[in-house]
């Protein structure tokens, strides 16, 4: 078995050293299309090493980044796509390069298990999500008519809500711990940075209750007016009568 594996490895190495660029790319592309990303990565790397210039080398960089992404080699994939963007800024598929960078960061902290059993928002590192949000935003600013624009927008909506949910979880945690300044600041961040997120009305509620707890009646009243205008049917207003609120509404953040 060892002898057979050694022979196979030798054959692959010899093949990548002797195939012309067209066939080398064809082998790599076929491997990628068949889901054999490990082989695709090996062939694309050898192609870009042997033939660093030309149309095949340029396309191989994009395909290599995609293959690395599919293998969950996220750091390598980001390095490859960044190199492509830097070297080929006028490439006809440069919009795909920016889109792919966002896609890589979109998935890099979302493991297979995480997809099956989503974690509570506040328990997951959101660094890559913020980076992906910015990546897709940059892609849309540069190439608003790209074929990938619609998907990028949908992913930004998902990321916006996911990031807002994380911030809301943290704000509520601070409120429960009587850290009212921190709770108000995190909730305010949601309102200012994720204006169309579904969590904005709940963030306003956290701001209202935090300001009330801090004795900032004017800020609480101003925020309540904003909530009334933006979400008049919010559950916070149920049972409100004059200066009295129901126990449920006072405990809304929980």
C-alpha cells in the first residue's frame, strides 16, 4: 500500500511538472467541479508556479481561492483572493473576487455544527461577520450592477440582523447586571449602525429603561418618542397607562 501511494504521489508530481498549461488547468478545473478540492488546490498552485503569467494563471488564482474556501482553508483563501485583487484590479471578474472575499469571511466562523445547531448570538465571535459585512458593502459600492450584487445584499441583511442580535444580547446582559451605561451604549450602537434591523425597536426599549434607571428622564422620553414613531405597536406599550407600566413591560429586556 505504501509503495502504491508513493507511486501515485510520484505520478501526480510528474504530471504537474510536464503537462502544458491548458491541460494542467483542465485537470485542476475538473477536480474543482467534481468536488475534489484537495487535488484542485495542488494543481492550481503548481500551475501558478510554473506559469505565473497569462489568462490561465489569472483565472487559476480565483479558482484556487474558491477551492481553498471549499476546503475551509479560510486564511489561505483570503490571502489568495487578496493577492488576486491587488495584482489584477482591472480583471473582468474582479467583482467576483470582492464577492468571494465576503463569502469566505461569511462562512469562516460558521462551522458545520454551528449551521446545524445555531449558537446563541452573544456566544459567537462576530469579527468575521463584521468583516464579511464590510466586504459585501465594498463590493456593492464598487460594482452595484454585478451579477453577484443581489446575493451580496441578501447576505448583508442576514449579517446585519445577526450582528444586531449579538449587540442586543450584550445590551440586555449589561442591563440585567445593572450596568446601565453599558446597556444604553450597546443599544444605541444598534440604532445608529443597523438602522433597518429587526432588533432596533428592542434596542430602543433597552435605551429607555437604562436611561430611566440612570435618572435621565429627558433622554428616556426622547427615546420613547422615537420608539412610538418607529414601532407604535411594540409590546413595550402594552399595558402602559400614564406613568404606570405593566410588570411585563418593565421586564421586557429579559
